[in-house]
């Protein structure tokens, strides 16, 4: 499944690109994620998601490569449920370009997921992705605005805590309701038509 997202951060491309080099500062901006280790271009981490009352935790690893000239960042990610058989893997490419109001970030994700989240179709996964990327962009914007001059260097190492579950069910609910609206309308129309026919037949 391929997902495409675009957002803008309030910084010039050089400063934004420097910040994207520092996964220790950028990773906490991703909802539900915690970075456990970072050694060179390799890292490990955890993600916790919630769908209704069900919570799922993933543990995984990844690598990052960068194209300095193109200001492009490529991540290879893979993980599995800590208590389940579900797996997830993704390749993510983020490209930074100058844009109105700052730096435009284009993100392309090739996602392969199994287990319970796989029941959602492309429409729902796109909606969920849109909301997660928007939350990420908002947190990244706060980070950039609260960073003083020269503060885009490596952040001090901090103990990794338990990730706060990101509620995918809440993100998917509007799409589920929209999908349910058409069948519900069809059922309602059928009921109305049946009643009209019955009334005419009685008349």
C-alpha cells in the first residue's frame, strides 16, 4: 500500500534539513512512537496503537540513508507485535524543498502490514495516515518554534519511556461513519418505499 503526504514546517530548508538529521529529536514528534537506541544510521524503537479497547505494541528496527544534495531521507522500517503475530514493514522517503512559509516536506510510504490493522482498507489507512502526519507536523512545528538559534544539534540522550498509545480507532471512525452512511441511506430509502407501496395498496 502506497501513501503520500505533504506538509510544511516553519523553517528554511537548511535548518529543517539539519533537524531531520537528528532522529533523537524528531522521533518523539511521531505519535505513539518511542526511540530506544540510535547507533549511527541504525535505530530501534517501539510503537503503541489502540483500536477501540484493543491495544497493540510493536517493537522494531530501522535504518536511514540520506541524499544531501537532494535533501532526501530514506528509512527502511520493520517490526512485529510484542504480543501477537502481526507484522509491519515500510519504506519511507521524505524530501524537503523550499515552499511558501518555510519548508515543504513530501513523504511517500510503501506500507505492508498484517494482523488486526490489516482489516482496514486503503481509504481508512489513508485517513489515519493523514491525521498522524498532521499530528507529527504540528509537533515538529512546535519543536522548531521552541528551538533557539543553534539548537538543532544533537539532543542529550534521555531514558526511553513507555509510548503513549495513538488511537487509530478514533482516527478511522469518521471514515467508517462515512462508509456506513451509504448503506444506511439505502436501507432507509428501501423502508420508505415499502411503506409507500403498502399505503397505496391499502388505498
